C-alpha cells in the first residue's frame, strides 16, 4: 500500500505538541478515509496520550472492528454463499480464490455462474471450475440468474456437496433491475433450501476509494449482506477506504485480496491491516 501514513502524518506532531490538525485531516482525506472516519481519527489523535505510529494504528484498528469470523456453515450441507459486486472489482476471481480456500479446508465446492448478463462471465467461471476440479452450474447468455442459483443448490443437495458459491451479476450498483434480480436470487435459494443463503459477501475494489463506499451502501440497501471482501489492496496507497467502508456498512470485513494468484486471499485482521496502513 505504499509509504505508511505515519511517515506523512508524524511530522505534524512535534514532541507531543498540538498537531497542525488541518494538515493531518487533509492527508487522511487524501488516503480515502472519508469525512466521518477522518474526523474521528483526528479528534482521537488530538487527545492521545502518546502521539506516535502505535497510537494511530490502535485508533484505526478500533474503527475497523473485530476480526472477521469464520464463514458460516449450514446445520446440514450445503452451505450457500452468494457473491455480489460490480464488474471490475475482481468478483469472479474472488469466487475462485474462496473456492480454493474452502478446498484447502477440506470442503467440497460447487461453482454457479448466475451472472448471465455479462458476455463471457459464465465461461470465465467455468474455466476456474475446471482448474479447481469442482462441479459447475451455468446457463445460456441472458438466462434466468435465479434459476441458475436454484439449480446449483439442487445439484449440491443431490450430490452431497458441502458448499455452493454463487457468482451473481455485476452491473452498476445504480441499476434498479439488477437490484430486483439480486433480491429474487436471495428469495429463490431460500425457497429451495430454508435458511439459505448462509453468507452474502460483497466484493469491493479498494482502488476506487469513496465510490466503493457508495457501492456498498447501495448493495446493502438491496440485499442482506454478511461480509465484505476487499480486493486490489496491492495496487493502492489509499487503504483508508477500508476504514470508510467499515463505517458505512456495519458488516464485518471477511477477506482481503492482494494479488493475482488463486491463493491471494487472506482473512481480515484489523490489527495487521492497521499496521500495514500506518507503518509499512
């Protein structure tokens, strides 16, 4: 994520003296903390007993909330996990990364391509399914996404598969038809398997800053989210957007994606992330 925040902010604190708070505020806004997180951070820094990187790390970590809990498991398989997000966030790749992680935990996985709107989306997920040697359910271009999700859950029940990962359509978060489509998917999987979906994860691109916050708010208004997956943290110096996201949408950050390989998905830990953001 580039030079740590303290390397830029620390110079405004001299021997514990009062900081040039306007300058600190500007740096935090430039790092995409957003107004609310910036104001809280500056206010808490101004009251801190010790003005150092460790103090800023602690303030950031506390705003990020607790570590993400392990993914839910259904009382009886399959566990159904829906994945949301706009195109370009790395959503489909994140589905594959999550599938690999679950495989490493000894779980069997089925991938479902319910993004039938974007040309090539089904084929992209099918390639990942082949690479990971997992079963796959898809449909023709412009097919019914809810039907794909239903068929995937049905196939998992029949075949005794532990977990279903459903990759949903990724059009813009301002698309009303998309929001209704996503609500329908949630309803349909719940009818096929009471209690499903057991997780609903939203994938967000850290490089788009405050636009990711707006995306998160729009998706949260449409479907019940249980967690966030933040991608492309290897390509931005504006990791403060993660703090802003956590404040805007009160669901835990579950995973971070920071690379291109199928193994580049790590559980979120607020203390570790705060250290990277502030001091690395």
